[in-house]
C-alpha cells in the first residue's frame, strides 16, 4: 500500500530528532510530528538543562556526522567521584585507567538542539510537521493512520511505521493502550546551574545523601565582564515533601544548604541559576512494540537521573532501531512488520534490563537507612576502588559500552 510516509516520528525532541538524523542515509520518507514550532524556545527538550553524554553516545554521534558540531560545546568528564555522605564509602573512576580520553561529556540541551535541528534542515527526505498535535492513532494490516490537528485543521497521515519518541507522557502509548509499569520514588530532582570558586578539573561528582543522590557535573567556563566563571550542572534529589521548601529558599539560603550537603571539593559555591523541579519515577513499557509501532526513549523507559543514563539509553534505542530498519530494507521486508520490530525489541531488552536494574538498585540501596545496608554499601564502594577489573566494568556500564553494540556505536555508518 502506498503511504504518505515511510516513517512517522511522534516527538521532535532530542531522541526523536536524533532518530530522524540517523535515518537520513536510508532515503526513507520521514515525517516528524512535534507540538512546538521548529527552533522554538518552548521546545522543552532543548532548554537550559545540561545533558550527560556517555562515551558510547559520542561514538554514535561521530558515526552520524554530528559530533564535529558539538565538540566545541561539550565539557569532557575524565574522572567520576562517587561518595556516600556521612559514611566512609568512596570510589573513583578515571578515563586514563579505561584507556579513553573521557568517560563522558556534558553539553547544554540547547546546544545539542541546535546541532540536531541544523542537521534536520539538510535532511532531504525528512519533513517537519509542526506545530501539530496527535489526536488519534489507528493501526491496520497495511499501515498506521495518524490523525493530527495542525493550524486549526485536521489531517490524516499514513505510514508504514510509527515511532513514539514523545516522552514519558506518551500520547502514542496512551492511544494504543500499551501496558505501563510505574514506580514513584517519592523524590524530586532540583535542576540548576551553579558557579564555584574552584575549577572542576573535568570531574563529575555523584554524592549519595539520605534524601537521594546529588550530582554536580562540569560545564564549560564562560567569560562575564572579562572574568572567567566556573560553571557546573546541579541535579539535587530531595524527598517530595522537601521540594517546595527548597524552591522557596532565597539564593543565599539555597547555596548554604547545598554547600553543607556537598562539601568543599569545588571550593565555595557562589551562585545558582534558575531552579526547576522534576518529580522522579521509574516507568517501563514491557512490550515496546506493536505491529507498525515502536517506542523509543522516555516513551519506553523513564529512569531516575542517577548516573545520567536516561538520554544515552534512548540514543542506543535510536542506533539499534536504525540498524534493524536498514537490514529490513536490504532484505526487502516491510519495516512495520511485527517480526522486524521484534528484532529491535529483543536486541534492546538486555540493555534496558541492565540499566534499569543498575539505576534503580543504586537509588534503593543508597536510600536505605538500615545500618547493615549502609555498612555493606560503603564496604562495596571502598573495595571497588581497589579492584580495577570491577571498576572497568562499572566504567563501561556508565559509558554505554556493555552488551551487544550497534554498528553506529562501533563506527560503522548505516548504508
């Protein structure tokens, strides 16, 4: 059956835009349906937040031809310092010991958005359908039908495959009544940028506290009135009942409380930017495919931000789905066929299980106040610091290099 598009991507944020860019070599007709106007500051995926890019994500972007546009706007993470506040447990990861130039990179979402949007403008086979809202989705044997509302008019678009990249509140998932498993952590992430009196030296800090993990990631310094400002990205997890109180504090009171929680490894914390709060939950879709439908990114799995794995897991979804579709085209298969999409789901299952178990386990173990658990986790952290093989395994996990790796992550272009 002739369809309007080969693939309709629902959601033009970071994961959806990355998929559209990855698909460019396949010459498939791609439509990207997004609620916000192109290059709009209202696009929540491309705001002032900072994103931790794993080393494996860098490899994927390099193979896609996107890394050169990002390289001047990223801050390499060469060391990771993990500690348990008020206890003796500590471990350190070092890129030199793993044999890479960086364990990961920090980039502002807005800068990443610019690179992705610029790449989409040169994509000969992609069409941006925005601003538009999905109203209804129906699936039949021949195609998927997506009913949208755009400029006060309703349209029906058909495609061989619909990819949901529309986040944790996925309309596609809701429309198709796909089963969801959720767990509310009872925690809220406070997100902001801070300035410190000492330079970061390319170190990312993950400090576990009794209210949740506190992460400080290095960012590029900026010049203000001729003075170099040392910046870091803050992800401070607090209990839900503490969130409003922390947001209501004036800057000085907030900085004082943050300093007490984090310590003085970066000297004095001298300034904090705009603060935003995000309730935290674990969300997982057991069956991430249906006939002519695949879920990627937060639409398929929304994680706790500990260890910064969420976006990187979504990018690996992108790389694997692109490779599976490329193989299907070579074989002359229908890209929306359930047997094709099962290959994607089965490939991704192990990585999803591993990362979810890793992040969820960290949150649960380090939130447990029982002394035997506290003592055990601190012994494990300390022992890990003296066991290079285990440290390398942890580093590879955080770098997104565990398990079966896609061609894009291995530097092999999609053809």
